[in-house]
């Protein structure tokens, strides 16, 4: 499990920029969207663990709320696995 998290923490480019501004935006977003949005849309309830950029920063995405999504760990991994196989 620990190993998994380590991998997860340094995995994805668009989550590397943990600057102060982003941390504030993320905390605010997750407190107003405390449940995983992907699970919710499928009628399930899971606690959101992180905020994902729908359009990656590396592709010109922003920290705007319209580009953010609260996700649980497993949904987040699924989204990134899908991208990798594209
Ligand atoms: Zn989820
Ligand atoms: Zn992500």
C-alpha cells in the first residue's frame, strides 16, 4: 500500500505543481465537493481524496473550478490509466 502511494505521489505531471495558490484552490474545491464526482454520477458515494484537472495543466488547463473534479483514489487512477492507453 505504501509503495502504491509513493508511486502515486510522484506519478503524474499535472499534479507536480503543488504551489501555495493551488493548495488553497484545491482545499476550497474539495471542501465544497467532498464526494467523488465520478462515483456520484454513477449513484455511489465515496469520499473525494484529491482534485483532478480535467484538462491537464500541461495541455493548457487552468485551476478554474470548471476544470476541476473531486475524485476518490480509484476513480483518479482509472482516469489516468485510460489516458495512458490512448
Ligand atoms: Zn470515485
Ligand atoms: Zn489527475
